[in-house]
C-alpha cells in the first residue's frame, strides 16, 4: 500500500469517527450535505475516494466538528502533495510543469531515473519531446502551449552540465524500440543517446531484452537524493516521501541498474537499433 493510500484511509477513518460521534448514519450525513449519494460517504470513509475541501467543510459542519476542520484540511493538503492529478498540474500549461521539474532537479545533487517505455526527459531531443508532450494535449486536457513546453524541457537539460551534479539514468531496450514518433525523429533521438553515454556526469544504462530483469519494470520513476520519488500514471503524478517506500524504490533502482549495460555496450546496442529503423524512400 502506498503512503498516499495509507494517508487517504487514515483521513477516512478520522471522518468516520466524527460522523459516529455526531450519531449520524452515512445516509443521514449524505442527505444533510445536500443530497450526496450515500455511497460517497462510504467511499470516503474507507479510503476509496479523496474528499474535496468543500466535502470536508460540509462534513465538519454537519457533524458539529468545526474545530477539527483545520486538522482535516491539513491532512488533505498532505494527500495532495503525494498525489496530483495531471489535469490540475497542466491547467496552467505543460511548460509550468516542466519548470517545476527543473526546480526540483536544480535542488538535487544525485538524480536517479528509470524509464520503462520512453526516453528520459533529460535526454530527449526537441522533436522527440514534442511528440511526448503532445500526448498531454490529447489525453490530459492541457492547454496547447507545446512550443513553450518543449523549450522548458530543453532548458531543463542545462542541469546535466552543472558542477556537483550526478545522474544515473536507466532505460529498457523497449523504451528505445517503441514507435512513439516518426523513424527520422527516433533516429535523431538514438543518436543523442549515443552522445549522452559519453557525458561526464551522466551514467547511462540500457537493460537489453536478453538480460534477466530482477523486477518487473511496471513504470518509470525519478528518485531525488533518495528523499523523494516522483512517478506518473496516465492521469496522475505520485509523490512518495515515506521512508520505507523510498528505500524500496532505491533498492529497485539499484537492481534494475545492475541488469543494464553501459558505455561501449550501450553504444553498440543503440547503433544496432538505429540500423534497424525504416529508411525514407527517396
């Protein structure tokens, strides 16, 4: 269970205690709250649904627990630092989200990044980044600030040359094979990775298909100084700060990194993939 889910369940249990103390059934509270479905009360109490600020205000009011509202709002704020919907993040545009990442990267000395299905954002070419970021417009309802977002992602890459920084980036071979962009764009992207494999502050590893994978590569994630993990789903971003989970992610990253090849072997693998790309017919 993630720290986010534990916190959501803890908030639900607290709300249930307040309802019981007010001697209200779930149905009665739902009716007083303006006709909520009775299932909403149950879902919130059992950690299946995250309440909104307005939900907490109504809950505290109808349970005669206004003095507990600051505590409840604080718990909700903590939840939202762990789990942020992409639609909320992208409401002001994708460029803002990229700048948020840049701030975190600037404040971190050692960044570990694993990607199972796409090239790391710190190593993307502008054309490849454009293809990836365009998905947010299509699927996440982001405003179309694609040009600014691509520029912001490219600006992030300046951190690769900052003194005192270290980067360990691991990707699967699948991430280099998925046709997420036209072949000509992918060729340029693979060429960029060949160059990245020689960078002074970057350790680039690729897990080849023939390697034995120690753990199923379910999703990509970023580990910042082993103090914060950021991981994305299709619709949300998860921020993980709980100590035991950070330790688990650090171990998973190390095990995945141990299955990867590096240096000359990486360059040989990538150039082999480049040779397999379809060529445009003259």
